[in-house]
């Protein structure tokens, strides 16, 4: 992989951990630490905020897949389960937990590199989709807020829709704020919010262009 990643290893077998660390460092990555228990894993995960996590499926008596799910719920990141077992039930559980890869031990450097690339790309694609969805949701919410504020301006100033929209635009330019923020202030004033600084539309003259 061309990009250097900060990687956390969650593995209770010291020798396996040493082998993974060696592979990762030769691939150009930085290992932030190796956790041998779920408690250590949580602490290191919170402290180092790794880009990628390699987690053993069986960890010092604990379930590595359950741990992976808990860590991902706390902070999403690229995560790969490393296991000596390839049963379909384990793979299915790992996928349900939200991990992005499943690697069978002993893992060669080439296999590790390939699995990491796939995991990181899948994670980045998912994060992009989530970001796009959030942005779309915010855009739709802003449009709803602007439409409500526009309706209030139309009623208060006896303007038609184009004139009300033009008034909102001119007010935004004058105050150097977004139309979404202006709409929120207008609606906040309508509900009596003390934080609103927008003047009452009834007291604002219609723009000369109208």
C-alpha cells in the first residue's frame, strides 16, 4: 500500500503478533501497539486512534468478533479479523460485525498487504457514502428551513415567492451569512428565541428592486 497506516494489533499470541508487526513494518506501516486482551485493546484503540486494526478471532478467552463490533461502534475504522479458522459461521459473524476483511493465519506479507488494501478501500468507500448521505440529509433539511422562513417573509411583508426569495438573498449578502443560517434566525424569532438577531420582517422595507 502506498499510504503509511497506523495499525493496532489485537493478538494474545506474542509470536503471531511479532510476525504481523514485522510484515507491517516491512510494508511501510507503523504499529502503534499490540493488545493481548480486550481491556488492553479498548485502551489502545481509544488512545492511539489507529487507521486500521488487526484483531484475532479468539482473544485470551474473549470473542474477538464481538470486540471488533464494540470498537467499530465506538469509532469506525478499517478492521480485519485474523483467524486460524475459516468456518463460514465465523466469516458471516465477522461480516455482520462490520469488519472489512478476514485473513487466515499464518498470513504471508503479500496476503496481508492485499487484505489491507481491500479493507481500507471498502472502509473509505463506506465513509464516503455515509458522508454523502449526511450531506444530502442536511441539504434537504436546510431547504425545508428556507422554505418555512420564506413563507413567513411572504406573509409578514406581503411579498410573492420570487420577491421573498430575493429579499432573503439580499439580506444574506448584507449580513454575510448563509441563507440557511438566516432562515434559522427568522424561524427562531418567530418562536421567541432570545438568540435571534434578525430584525422583524414587518419592520424591513421591501428592496427597491421589488
